[in-house]
C-alpha cells in the first residue's frame, strides 16, 4: 500500500479523533511531511517504539498505541491465564499525550483480558521497573521518549524481571504487534466498565513509598547527608522525577538540597530548556544561574523519564560538566571503595558496561578486585545479565552503566535509575568534601593513577526515507571496504557485531563474537584507541563513538580531535 493509499484510508475513517483529524488537515499542505507520516508503519523494535506525535501510520497517536498494545496483549494471552491475571504495569512521563497514551494502553490490555495497573500520574521509568517486580506483574510498559524534543513520544516494553525485554521475547512481541491488524479497525475499550470490573487498577502512594524505602538502601553512609554542609541543586527538567527526589531528600534529612523550582513541575513542552537532555550543557542553564547565586557546589539534572542523570561540579570557581563516562568512573570508584572498607566486596563481583563505554571503568573495577563484562549498547543487555547471573550465581552484580548518562547501583530496578544515581552522586560529593576534594579532583586522581582516558561522540542526523537509506548504505560500504587506518593510526582489529565476527589486519584468523547480532562496527587501533559506529535505535541518527588514552590530558585531547575529524570526514564521503 502506498503512502497515499494509507493517507486516504485515514481521511475516510469516520471515527478519527479530533486531534488527529486536525493534524491530518495540516499534512495535506506539506507533501513531504505527509509521505513521512504514512510511508511505513511506526516500527516496533526490540525496545518498543518511538516517533513524532501526529496523524499517520508512522507517528505516535491513539491508533498506533492501540495497535502496539493489542500486540502486547496477544503476547500475554498466549502465555496463559496466570500471565493475564498478573497483568501489565503502566507508567508515563510528562510528555504531550503521555497520560492519554498510557490510558489507551490500559484500556486495550483490559479489553483483551489482561489486567492493567496504571499509575495515577507521571512516574519514572526505573519506578516502573521496580513496580513490575513489587507486584509480580507479567510485563510493564512506560510511555516516554526519554530526552527527545517535545514533538516525540514513545512506548517501551518490560518483562517480568523489570528489565526491557530480551531479544528473543522482544522479537516475539514484535510479531504479535505486526499481526495485530489495521490500527483503525481495533476496538476501543470502555474505561468505566473496565475499571468497575477490576480489569484496570490505579496505583500510587503505597508503591511510591515502597520505592523510596528501597532507594534509601543505596546509601553507603546513612547519616552522611543529614550532617554534611555540601550544597547541591537538582532539576528534573520538567520531567517525572521531581516529586520523588524531593520526598527522598526530605526523608533522609538532607537540608542543603535546592531545586530549580521553574523546572520542577512536569511539563511536556519543556518551556525553560532548548532540549531536556542532561547530556547537553544548555540543560544546566537555570541550575548554573541559581548555583552561582547560592554557592552550590554540585548540580544534578535528570531527563524527563528519570533514567539518565547529568552532573556539573563547582571546581576552581566555575561549573564543570562531567561526561557520562566520567560520572560512571567516579561512582564506580566511590561505591567499590566503600564496599571494600565495609568488608562486603564479593569475590565474584562484576561490573557491566556497554561496548561504547570508556575502558576506564574496567581498569577501576579490576584495581578493586572486580571483573567487568561488556554488553551491546542498551541497558536491556545489562538487565539481561543481571537476571542470568542471579539465576546461576556465577557473578554478583556490583554496578552497571553506559556512556549515555545511565547508571544502576542496586538491582531492585533493572533499568538505569536516575533517582538512585542522584542520591549516590550527592553522597559521594559529600564524602569527598570531608577530604577537601571535589568530584573533579577525584576524577583527576583516577586519571593520574590509571591513565588519561578521553572519549567523544559525534551524532549525525539523517531524517526521512532518504536519511534511513543513507545510514544503511554507509555501514554497507564500511563492510565492503574495511578501514585500514583512522587519524593516521593503523586499525589492528575490527569487530562487526552484525556478522558476529572479530577480524585482524595481521592475517590472524577471524574469531566469533559471543554478543548478539547488532548493526555495529568497532575498530581497535594499534595505540589502544577505538572507534565505534552504530545507527541509533530510537532516532534518525548515526553515531560515532571514540575512546583514547594518553599519558597527559593534552596528548589525549589532541589524539581524540584527530580521530573525530578524520572518521567523520570518512563517513561523510560514504553518504
């Protein structure tokens, strides 16, 4: 069916809701936008789906959410009566249409015989993960588009262990979603009758308190924040985490926390930020201004669904933003040091990080007697490993993180948890302050001890049909003509996760990689640097990751600049 056929079908649908009918009218004046909205179905991938909000088969709207939910419900029904009774937990963030999409999912689940537990307002993604486990639910979904611009929303799916679905289960759900039928022909559930029958249940305060209780166990020193004079500022960037953080610090009697009040109220328009992404310096504009007025030593910001966190540290009179790799290294150093001092460092402790995360974490873990395991990009793979080793007892989870500002300290949640991370970061800053150090001082000590690691990321946006083809084609060309050098440094090894193969430039026989298939290529250079390229799974982007190590900061900076410039230029010629 062509995009025009799909568009006409929507135009002819008498039951089209007002919001989507109005959006459809606007599309008629823009042929390019109309094609993008209808040229395909919004892809339901291994993590769920994400896209622009609007009318169309390639957009987030009532009907695509209903279709996805019908597929998820069919997957649960196939698992049997017990799974249907255990039900699905639903959370949502503060974005446009998030409450409506969450309710639509609940009605669809319930109308198809699957019990639905829905939160009474915005909650974070990690709280969803926690709640699935608390209620022994069979699955969970959260309506969020993380830190994307306001015009986006999404739908993420979780398993009974509280982690995002593993690849096998995700593939099964995808098949059910694809077989769910025409999105406009699916029946709509009646909210009142479904609530009256107990098929839709609202949840809230009791589970909020259970989550807060679990969060307090993250502390290494339960009385430290009640006695410190460290001044910190927190902002949820108009997202779902503000109330939880405020309650948490009140309950542990941390009186020196301040809040960016203009950004505490959930608001999907994100009116005070150009982007609600704590990876970007602009997200800290209000916090930095308030910090300069109040003398705050630490600034922390969570993204809209409360799973990622960014950090800025007052150091030498100015605020320095830490990267995700740097924050992860500091947290890992603090947590493992405290465990060793308490005498509860397990002999089989393991740290998990993704293949695009700095190797500094591995070095720190090994220094403290822990092993490290790399997984594919995406926290779902860390969650999968937690479950695997929980069942086998082979390793004990110590910490999991990824370079994109996501960290997990305690596994009562099975996805990255900004709330846990904020608490641990503030405590670490208070702890090191007693020794006269900032978190930047701690980072520099780690560099002096283990080497000056430096990382970089380049994201290239390629929107629409042509963009998707360009991204796909560039990776195909890389495979056809493997790179021999980057930035004047020879390639020693290439790992192609699509082929699950590690190849060598010195003639050594290729080896099989144990990680799952993924459209990712990683180059290891002769000086220990590496470069990794992968298309984003949630945005129309292709990403280049860089990691170098030098004997000085300046050496690392120069090397990183050279690799970024050369590789980006090489890729541009492939589009």
